[in-house]
């Protein structure tokens, strides 16, 4: 071949250009292939993770349903699955299940003993709890949980009445004085409300201090008789926090730790006040976490306390990725039922399956937490699982047949799940047990107005509610809904009454807005 031939040269030159183009094209195709391969791999990986998460969720919920069939509360708690993918400490979980499920005396049993003049027997029972708490590692916090089970941390008139009888029959009883102190502080909290300090009125502040003065009167007497009653110290810390008295707070903590250096309830209250939102007292939450972890070998419940800072940090104003990482870190360790509720609230809208799992763990430790039951069921309904949502709620409610608030919410969930027949039957059963159940009547009235389409029953129920509770909005809401839906006579009178009496209350803003919208769409006729 004559390479001097221009055609040959052209062919030769054209060959080199083709090679370069082919190499460039190959590089482009390789890049595209890698990109597409990466896209395919990412899609496959995400799908695989989604399938695994779905399988984990299904397995977890099946295990929860199985555990819920166990009659014994302690064994049921121990049989529950941990959250999928977490690394909870088994000794801590067991200790928490045992702590919550100690069988201790009820307020009704205490009242019965006192009615028989047996205050000394009540004292002996609580002394037994304290002795076991001191000497048996398996009975950590027994006295403290006994105070809770007895309802001493309830601001009710019933609790106050029983405690006052106890004090009258046994004036020098350290346990009666401790119970009285705890109840007075709870009454102070109720008088104060949960509002921020700058939102309190004089009546709330005065009411709080009146109850705290009564609490400290009994606490001072208690300190002169017996300083070993650990159940009083978390309350003393909390009461000092309400009053803004750091000196009393630190004194209460020191006395409490002297009585029991590894007490769960005392350490938890100290941790609560160590959070930044409450002034980072006791050296701050990280210092408290380090101390709790160092003492966990002596009381595994302190691992629950130590997880609190991670829970606090999980609720952050940060990126979605960082928020997820913090949530995973917080959930990876044991935590209390209250902190679990906080975590579920954080993921309620963003990860419904995880919220369902967390609410289930809450119910493992606190099976009568009505809000957790309701919120779990609502999330399951949102996920399309109406059948299991109602079935799992009903399974828990069957264990507590006398819990009317739980039955009220079960009826509410039946209605939300599109089962008006079971909703009506459940709510009517509640009202048969408690004919004056205001909340239950309101839920049933809403059912009659909407899902059940029984306006006559709605109107009759509204009449009953307004007659029994004229100062409350529920009856007027049920009546106005019925009247607005059917443009009935009297609708304007009901609307104006509601707006005049309840329209400025923010909690009824949606109902007020609906009524105002009705007035715009259906203006009242005026006489010429």
C-alpha cells in the first residue's frame, strides 16, 4: 500500500480519529453505566431496606400481639420484644418490668384498713416495703413504686381524705407524713398548672404556695422522725423546683442520696432538673449521665436515667439526617415509658411504623396509658391497618374492664376505623357503667352526628349533656353539628350561645370557625 497516496493518508488519519471517538464514547458510556448502575443499586438497596424494615415491623407487631395474650403482667412485660435493631440491656429491661409490676397495696385497701382502725397495719405494710427495698437487690424502688400505686402522687380529694385519716389515727407515722407531703406537692402542681412561669396568674401562684407550705410542714416533721423514706425526696426536689428554691432542691437531693445512693426515682428527678431547659442543675445532664452510668452496676435502672440526655438531644432543630441519627442513638438504649412517649411524638408524622413500635413499647411498661393506645391505633389506621388497630386496642381494654377512659377511646377508635356498630356498643356499655361520663357522651354524640348517621339520637344526647353539664361546651357542639347538618330550627340560637360562652377559648377554635362559616353561608334572616 502506497502511504504516500493521499487517500491512504486520509484513511490512516481517519482511523486514528475513529479510535479517539470510540475511546471517548466508551468513557461516556462507562460513566453512564456507572451512574445507571449506581441508580439501580441504590434503588435495590433502598427497596431491600424497606422490605427488611417492613418484615421487622410485621415480626415485631406479631410478637407484641402474642405477648398481649399473657395474663400475668410481669411475664407479659418480660415477653415483649425490644424495638427492632436496638441493643437494650436485658438486665435493665427486666429490672424495669419488675419495678413497675410490684404488687403493692391500693388506696382502697388502705382506706378499708383505716376504716377498721388499723393504721398500725398500714404502717407495717409500708415498713415492709422499705425493708425489702433496702436489703433485696431484686426489690429496688419498691417503696417508691408503692407510693405511686397507692395514688399518693394524685391530687384527688379521695387521696387527701384517706391520707388525712391515716395521719389522725397515727400522728407520728413517718409514712403518713411522707404520703401527705407527696400529695400536697402534687396538689401544688395542679394549682400552678403546667404553664410557663410568665403565664401564671396570681391565683395560680398563691394556690401553689399554699399547697407547698402544707407539704413542707409535713416534710419538716418527717425529717425529725425518719429520713429514710426515699419516696418523699423526688417530690421534695420537684417542689423546690416549682418554688425556684435551689437551696432546698440541693438539700433534698443530698438527703435522698444519703438514704439511698442509687435510688432510681431520686436520680431521675435530679436528671430532669439537670436538663438545659430547667437550668442545667446538678452539674448538667452530661455530668449526671456519667454518674448514672458509673452506678448502673449497683442499680441497672440507672441506665434508663442515663439515656435521658440522648432523648433530649433527639428533639433538635437540625437536618433530617442528623435528627434521624439522634433518634436512632436515643432509641438504642433503655428508657422510661414517659421518654418513649416523647420519642414517639418526635416521629409521629415522619415515620408512622416507628411511632407504632415506640407506642407499643410504652404500653409494654404502662399498659393503661390511654393516650399511647389511642395514638398507636390512629397511626395504624393511617398505615391502612384498621383491623389490627382496633383488635390490639380491644385486647388491652379487655384486661381493664373498669377503665372507662380506655373504653371511651376504644369507642372513638372504632368510629375512626369505620366501625360505627362496635363504636356505639362500646360507648353505650361505658355509659351504662357511668351514666354521667361527659367525655363518653361527647364521643357518642359525634358518632351519631357523623359515622352512624342517627340525628335523632344525637339531639337526645345533646339535650342530656346540656342538662347535666350546662357550663361545658360538649352538649352545644353535639347539638350545633346536628342542627347545622340539617338546617334545623334553633341552629342560630345554639351557635350564638356557643360563640358567646366558648368562642374565645383557643381549644374550641375549630368548632367556632365552623359555626362562623355556617353563619356566612346561611345568613340569618332579619325582619324588615
